[in-house]
């Protein structure tokens, strides 16, 4: 469950992150499982952020290629 395939989308990763958060918020987990879920959540959040950063970079590159309204100020 921790291994990520190269084709995982932002949406898939975000859904997995939401599941982790829900389990953590539910409580009643042993400490070791809580720590494992937290670590998994941190990794998923970082990967989501990486994908968002890459998407923003693509948008910025497109804006430079074809000037138009500035989306990210």
C-alpha cells in the first residue's frame, strides 16, 4: 500500500490521504499503527504537493508561451 505506481494521479493520492486522515481522526488505533499512518500521510501529502507544483509550473510555462491573464500572482 505504501508503494506508488508512476501513473498515480493527484486525485488517487488525495483520496488515499483523505482515508488516512479519516482513520487517524477516528482514533482508537494502537500507537504503532497511528505512527505508520501518520508517516504514510506525510508521504502522500508531499507527493500531492509535488504534483500540484508541477501542474503550476506547466501553467506558468504555458502563460509565458501565450501571454494572457495572469492566473498566479
